[in-house]
């Protein structure tokens, strides 16, 4: 049987229905696989948090630790992480009185005492990652996301054995019999009768007159081959880095917000659930670029407004940060759908893979941006807010894919909008290549 044109794929497979048992099963398998990732992403907030601490008293047979702490001003530990967190007063050799010079200090030579009010132990208290070693905390968090990046290359191959291959992609590759097998299995699960012959020669036009393009093996370099796909890829990488950096930055920032860290983390996670439901309801009610622009711009404005909040109003900072997170959470949920629709079938997996890799890079960067908060509490919010607004501006260059059929070939990739410095490649004038791919106003 000759290869088919995916132009009529949706019409040919319409007998399956929009939402049956097969679709539900695939969705559940994909959803369950993401649950451990959510847990592992949040646990970093707790295991890498820095408990309150102060210098450990020197071991002495003549003085007990309590007496030493009282003389060093630690009888009132209202602020454990104050001057005594990285230095202590120097004592003479007998430790019976302070050395000459009341303000002479030295580093915490005997380690630290960490508060156990919130945690029994963390990586910070276990390995003394404070003061000169504090830089290792964001490093460990970043290394966690490096592991997530490496694991994504392995888990992808494992998932291919659990989830059936896309019949659209199989047909695009000319593997018609395999595509029919998947569709018949879907019909069996959905309990609907399948036609005796699903892909007829009369139903499927020839697989483009340029058959060579579809039969070739595509590589990541093909994401740079034409102006259209190159522009989409470059814009996608920037947007995904920015969105992931802001999203994970605000998620990991739960430990730095005012109030109970567990409550802050719970509210942050609850926000994601509400936002995902709202995004699902709104996704087809507005143009794709407009929706992405609105969510990212809202997040950026909320974060930049924090700069105007007085230091004695930490609750207001907490509210603005959590409200701003609603915007980037919606954007992070939405870009998966948007860029799936933007990437042609022949390079869709590779295109989304590049974008997902860019997102991991953004996640790797964000712990160091949060670390800057030790020097300026407002600086991380300014960086995250600026990145969110820049991504919002860039998103308006993307074409709208609402009510449009998915592109299959590179020549069917839509050109970006309002970007005069880049040449706009017109879609092929052949009706079999462009029909169904015009934007719907």
C-alpha cells in the first residue's frame, strides 16, 4: 500500500471518537509517570533548607557549653543566624575569660549547633554547609536538576515500551501497517468497530510529491534547516529557559518566604492544581500567543512590584510571590501544548526534546539566583520578574495555532509574526501541503 498524506488523518480516524478508553489509558499512564517527579522536585525545598544555627561551644573540662554560650551572648537566641552564626568571640587558652579586645572574633572552629525546631536534619546541618560552605547548597540543588536532565534521556527510551507509538508519526514515516495496528487496538479498547481497510489509496493522497523529505532520517540539525522552524526553535528555547527558571525559582523559594515553610509549600502546590484546571478551561478561548503573553506578563509585574514593598511587610511579599507564581505555573502548563502544535510531526519529538532540555538548564540556573538573596533579598525577584516579562514579549512573535491542524512537514511550519528582520517563508502553494494550516482568526 502506498504511503498516505496526514492531511486527512483526523477525518480518517474520526470513528475512534474524541475521548474513549484508549485515550484515557494513555493519559493515565503518562500522568502517573509524572507523580514521582513532582515529589522529587518539592523535596529539595526541605532537604536543602538552612536551619537556624550558631557557633558550637568549645569542648572544655573547666567550662560547660552553656556558660560559654551565655558569655558569648547566646543566652537569647531570638536570632540564631545573626553575628554568632559564622563567628564567635576569641577566648584565652584557659577559656576563663574573653581574650583582649571585647570584639575580637574568630571563625566557628568547632562547628555549629543547628536548630531542630523545623527539621531533624538536612544536608546543611549534616555537612555544615553554612558560612564559607554556603555556596555548596545551590550547587547541590543544581546538581539535582542535572540528574533530572541526564535521567530524561534514559527514561524516554523506557517509556517508549509502555506507551503505544503515535499512529500519525508512523504514517508520516510510511509505516502504514504499524499505524493501522495501533488504530485497530485503539478501536478495540474504545469498543467501536474499525473499517476493514482504514487507509485506502483513495483516502490518502500521495505522501507529498517530494517523497524524499518524508523518507529521510531527521536529525536535530533539521531544527535549523529553514527560517520558520529555526525561528520557532530559537524562540522556544528562550521561552522554556525563562519559564522553567522562574517557575522552579518561585517553587524553591518557599523556604525563604514569611511564615511556615510547610504551609507555604502546600499553598504553592495547591496553586498549581487550580491553575492547571483554569488553563484547561481557557486554552481554547483565546489565541495561544495572547494567553502565553498574559500569564507571563502578569507574573513579571507581580514580582517586580515586590521591590516597592517595605521591608516590614513580609506578608505582602509572600502574597505577591505566590500570586505571581499563578502566572508562570499557567505558562509552564501551557507551553507543552503550544509547542507541540508548533513543531511539525517529523521533528516534533526532537523539537520538544530541545525545549525540555532548555527548561532543565533554566532549573539548573535558578538555585544560584536564589542564592543571591543572601546579599539582596529583592534581587532574585527582579531577575525572575524581568525574565518573565522578556519571555512574554517574545511569545507574541509566535503564530497562533488555535483551531489549526498539526503541521507534519518542515515546509508546513508557520512563520513567526511581527518580525520583519526575518524572512517569512511562505507555505507551499500546493493544496495538498497547505490545506488546513491557515490561521483561523
